C-alpha cells in the first residue's frame, strides 16, 4: 500500500506538485499557492520557477 504525500496543484494551467502537508486547501481541492486557490486575481501566477499559470 502506498501513501500519497504529493499531489498536482488543482489549478488546470499549473504544473506544480505540492506536498499534502503544505498545500492550501479550498473547496476540497489542493493548491500550491494562494494565487491558484483564489483563482488568480489580477492574473497573478503562483511564482514558482518554470510555472506560467495565471488562470
């Protein structure tokens, strides 16, 4: 049996994988940052290297 410790950010355009202990949970989904969790207000991205998400 394997225990999942990491999950892809729930934001569709985000490439980030976040650990479950550090994820920001909103509406039952896990996000890598508050920008993703809040739906990218003002078009801001998550700020993680190599990730271009902003939607």
